[in-house]
């Protein structure tokens, strides 16, 4: 079993989680203004990515530039990891590659202090990718505890197909899922939520 094999039902049952559906969970989070460079990159890239219409094209041409912009806006004080193996607990099925992991450490050579797991929705199905995202968020918690940070009880996740974003928050045994969907036209809000998640994770 790997992260991709989980759905919301199996991951909540296996790990004893409770789901809390919420609307506008991040409504109070301020927006973050993107650079003119990101605006121009997305203007060019989105057309190509949607024309190709593959998970790979959306991931590399839409999601990655947004996350690189986030790192720049935060003065390069975070780490960004793309497609790395994140095997944490094989017996529990917490194995496999993560699409994106964001860490509070600026190190790019070694993953430390991951706080956000971002899952690329397969076949553009955002809801079907919520389960794998929760599994990766649990793995982030276990990883941090193993690294001597037992107080890291809150972490965040996002599922995106490039165009649409959904955000999650794990607090102890409750997984909060924001039912609000954010679109590329809301890129300021997407950047703001990601930045806030990094600051709020403990």
C-alpha cells in the first residue's frame, strides 16, 4: 500500500481520524501579491499545460511555478521538494513519492521540518486525491516526531489539478477540509493560504 492507495474512508478508519468539513476555512487569511513574472509565466504556461492536459504538464507548468514564487516571496526561507521518496512507515502504508513537500527549513539538500504536503490530483479529480493527501499529512507528522519535534501537531495539505486548489488542516486526530475551491484567478489567495500555513504550523 502507498499514499495513492488511500481514500478518505480508508485513511480515516485506519488512523482513527475524524473529518470536519468547513466552508471558507481560510477566509481571514490575507492575500499575497504575486510578482509580475509569475503572472506572465502562468499566462504562457496555462495554455500549454491545459492543451497537453496531463498531470505532468499541470504539475510542472502551473503548480511548480506557484510554489517557486511562494519561496521567493518568503525570502527563500522555506524548502521545496518535488517528487521525492517519502517513505515514513511501510507497515502503515505511508510510503511512496510525494508530489510536493514544503518545509520550514531553507535547506534544499535534505528534507527537514516538512509542514505542507501538496498532492497533484490524478485525472484532474481533486476529491479523489484528498485521501492520499491526508496520508501524506500524517506521514509529515510522524516524520517530524521522529526528528525530535513532538509538538508538531498541526500541519497542512493541498490538493490541486493546477487550476483548482483545495486545502486541508490536520489538528491532532481531526482532519479539517475546506470545501471552498480556489482557482488560478485566486492565485493571490492561494499564495496567502500557503504562506499562512507555514507560519501557523507548529
